[in-house]
């Protein structure tokens, strides 16, 4: 049985552009790595060897992109079997996916919002239970950033809590997404974080976003983490306790030491909490 990540741990996203730098990184520079198995299943050759080497040296978590948990299409059973084999082969400590959908009659190549309704709760929770059975493990779902909200019979926090309870799964709390949604939809990020069930928070994500306008933030993972988001991470620790926390960066990569400075800041906040 793969051991869980220690609560006081800080990780970094494993991206192909960073492979060589991660392999050469100083010992202890980060506590774990996270990758999207969707981008690595079936990858061999030099990149596959480097991934395997990193997974041997560091605990590995996985964050899925294409299961489409809330979508109308049947779950992809072949892909689920491939994902389970990948998780088992690399002794993955945590698998998470998005509380959204990305396919309807074919892949849409975006993470689209779900309506906040009881029907949607039942639909997505049933699919999460199927995924957990197929993967043979408990998973975490992530609160997602949105730019429209299709229909709200309840607020986002109530919807997330209802799905977690109905599916009996864990939460990957993304504090940047909480901030982005609060700005985009006129909410309160701290109230959202406080409303999350702390006993289900398996991990936390922190990332940068793009300031399109005062009332529109875009979740890009392409910039440094903003001070307001660091403050939310500190608040999450104070409210729910320290959890394993990942720095997400997907493009516009600075030199690795700059990213490691942000990882070090996570560790500083964890120690202070």
C-alpha cells in the first residue's frame, strides 16, 4: 500500500520542460512531484525513462485532466485501466481530478463548469464512485476556476460539499481557483475555504493567474503566485491545518531556483502554521 504524503510537504509540478532541471535539482529542494498521467501514459524513450527515474527518487502524485467526471459521455474504461496501471507502476501517493467536464460527444479540450444542482450532484458523485472502484483507490476532486456559472440552485461551497459527501471522496483544495472565482463571480474566497470539510482535504494547490481586469482573473498557471493567493494559503492552513501543497506552473517557466523559492515559501507558511 502506497503511503500518503506527509501533511507538511511542498511539491512541484513535473512538466516535460523541467525534466532535466528536476533530475539535477538539489537534494531536498521539494518533497514530491505531481504529473498528469494523461500526458505520460504510453510515453517511452528518454522522457519516459526520466519520469521513471524521478518517480523512483521522489513521491509522485497525479492530477488527471480528461476523465470528464461531470460529463454526459460514458466513462472511458480503457483509459481508466491505463490510468490504474500507471498509478500502480509509479506507486502514486494521490490521484485527483477536476470537478468539471471536458467531453460531450467528443473531447472539448477545456474544463467546463457544472450546474450547481442536486441532479448534478447525484450524476457526478455516481461517476466518481465508479472511478474509485475502477482505480481501486480513493481519489480527490478539485474545485475548479470558472468564468460562467450555468445554473445555481446552491452556492459553489454547498455544491462541492454535497458532491464530496455523496461520492465519499476527498478534496484537492485549490486556493488560487477559490480566489479567481471570488473575483469573477463576486464571492468571498475565505468564506469558501472555511466552508470546505477539513477532514476531506487531502492536498492543496497554489498557482499564479493572469489579471485580465479588476473583475476578471484567468487561471493560467503561467505566472508567479500573487500575494493575495499566498494570504489565502496561510488562511487555509490556519483554518484546516497544514496539508501537502503543490506549486503549479505549466508554462513561462523561470529558472528552477525561482520556482524553488516559491516551494520554499510554502514550507515557510507550513512551518509557521
